[in-house]
């Protein structure tokens, strides 16, 4: 743990003579020094716009291509062009919601959940209002702060065109069965959009195993800069009309990366993913690929977080007058 902690300059700080801890992880993470160096290195050595014939532009495009490949490995896809970078998850979701809304008609319905962050509710509600379609809301179990799957399943009908679901709740940390939900949605021909922002720092994401259609997350949750990631099925991203400028390419991924990108931030995203992969290589030197290294890293992260969670639950249970909302069963 000290080896990990030493990679984060923010933890060199002391307050009142005591080393700091960071307890606002739900709102974002700190960054390893190597991520800050990647951002700085891009700006000082490779700062150029996309597609130029001169040296720094060629080098810049190589950095961006590498980041797309890293992000593809992080998300579990073999197609790096299906990953687009943007300002943040919210902005990317607003953009793709407008594109999807153009395919909806009166009589269609979309389904969101009461467990989700507003970034995975309001963009869809606004798009639904523009298209004149109905928004349904899946309920939660207040006692466990988990999604009511019976409520969700009952509201997936032949009229449902989209199910927008969080992989994990920012409120309670509850993890949803994304693959199960996706299977139910696909049975009626509905698309599935996954907000993976709050799961991405804790568990390995896998768009192939989940079989979802679209997914978004934010790198600043998993030790990177403030950059959002959007993944989608190639055929879906190619068929939708993106809201973009005329000079913007119709090819992936540029079709969904409107305007000049945050190139230095994207360089930092690639380095954040490589930091996680190196954690995995340290845990299991036998791993061969970046994806395998990431899987090893998240196994170790999960084991450590489970120990912390059990200690926290045990300590809270000993405090008089404290009520814990959510799952408290150690199993």
C-alpha cells in the first residue's frame, strides 16, 4: 500500500502534522505523478492539432491512437475506434441522447431508474420530452438501496426503446446485474445504455460480456484527468446521426468527438489505464496482455476494498445511534 500511495503526490501533504486521506472518491480521484507527467509532457512536447503532416501533429495522433487502444482494453472491446473521448460522461450522454431521440416516435417509451445519478436520467428525460415519448422509472428497495429488478422487468415492454441503467450507484455503491438487464431489454428490441462512472474505479468493465449497446464513464474517477469516455457498438455509432460540424469526419471515432479534443487529457487517460495495468503486473507478473493485467489489478483492488468495507461496517455497527442504509451482510 505504501508503494501505491507513494505514486500520488497529493498524499505527500500533511494537515496539522498528520498525513492526509482522501474520502471524496465518489466525486473523483487523485492522480499518480505519471498521469500528471503525461499531461504535461503532451503540452510541452507534442502539442498540436489532429491530422497535420508535421512532426508534432503526427506524434500527437500516435499518442491519441495509443489512448484509444488503452481505453478499448479497459472497456473490454477489440475495436478501439468504438471509443470516443469527450468533456465528461454527462456531455457525452447529452450528445448521444439527442442522436437516439431522433429515432423515437410517439408511443415509444424509455426506462430509467430511481437509483441512478441524474446524469443518466435527465439527459434521457429531456430527449424523451423533445421526441414526445414516455419516461418510465424503475423503483428501488429503500431498505437495501438496491434496484428493484421486479419493477424494472415489469416496465420493459414491446414499446420500450431504451433502458438506461447504472453499473453501480453513486448513492449507495449498489452494483446492478447489467448483463441480466441487457438480456431482458434485448428481448423486446430495446437498446441499453450503461453509466459505468461509479463502477469503473472498482471492478473490471466488460462491454462484451454485458452485451450492452452504449456505455459511458469518466477517467477522473479512475485516477485520470477530467475526460469522459463513450463506447458503443460499431453498427449503432455508424448508423446514428451525430450532432457535429460539417468538416468533422463521418468515420469512427471522430464522428462522436466534436471539435478539438482535450488531447493532453486523453494522453493522461492512457497513462491512468497503464498505471492500473502496472498494478496488475505487480500483483501477477505472469500476465501477458494489458487486459489481463487490468483484470489482475481489479481483483487485487476488489479484495482490498472488501476488507476496508467489512472493517467500516463493523465499526459503524458498534456506534450507538447509527443506522446503516444499504447492504450490511458480510456475505
